[in-house]
């Protein structure tokens, strides 16, 4: 039995995995959707980048999980990639779902074309949080109107420091056993750092014909990809 620790992207909580979890558990595996500090039911908890890394490590070690598959979506690839190297032999695989990947000394916003200036300005103007986005942000990603309404209803502003503080890595990510899921409707080419990591024999690429939020738009298909990482 594997234990999937599921971490959704910015503004989301463990609730984002509600439609994926049943497929994983029906296959006999553990599924542990995790809400990071400062989000959803953990609003009000101060959080920086390393807080989110520790949230993931604490989930694994606190529940004494073994055969762990860490799953990071979007922003959460940054803390998941760092936590992966800190849980040692508990780790079986890492899955990056259309996500950022950490680089030592670099922040989530570092890869943005403007160096994160717009994000930093939005955070400064909103009391230290990255604000919510309008419904139009989710257009073109294979989501129904009902799914968009749900995402917007349950999302919460994201703690800004987690986006601007640097990642800390002690070894290169290319040695991790990893799968990168590229969501094709998202429309972007793979980042250079992801493309380079995919040249490693330990990494593989899977493409999904959906948008950036596959846990809503294609939960069964996403679960099948996750299950495949432990069935090989």
C-alpha cells in the first residue's frame, strides 16, 4: 500500500482533492489531502515558504507514513520538491501536477517574466496575501461553471511570504523518482528547468488533455496516473 500525500496549489486546501481521494482509496492505498498553513481551515496561521515544507514533512512523519508518494500541484510543487528530499527512505515517488519546481535559493515568483514584481505588488496591497482571482481566470481549462463556482467559493487568499521566500535544496532534484504531469490546455511550454529535469532517467513526462486544475476537470484520469506511479 502506498500513501499519497496530496498538496494543491495556491489559494486551495485539502478539499481540492475530494474527487480524487475515493479512487486512490478504492485501489487500496492511503490518501492524505493536506491543507497548508494559512489556507482554508488553517487561515490565520502565519506561514512562510519553510512553514509549508514543514507542513508536508510533519504530515508524513507525524502519521509515520511509509511508501509515500508526494503530489504537488501548481505552486505546491515548490514545497513538495523540498519536502521530498527531507523524508528520506519514506519516499517512493514525487508527482508534480502542472507545477513549479524548486531551485535552491529561488522563490516561486523568481521564474515570472517580471521577476514577480506584479505578484509582490498585489501582496503588498492586500495585507500580505496574494488575493483571489476572478472567474475568468479559470476559463479555457476544461472546467464546468459549477466547478468554477466551487473553486471560487472555497479558495482563500494565499500567504504572500510563501511565494517570495527562497527554496532550500541540499541536492539536485534530478535524482528524485518523479513524474511531471503537463496539462495541455494550460497552453504553456514546459519551463526550461522542468525540461532539463525530464532528461534524467529518474523522471518521466505524462500529458493530460485538460487544463491547470485536473483534480476538478479530470479526477478519475488524474487518479489513474497517480496509481500508475506505484503499479510499475
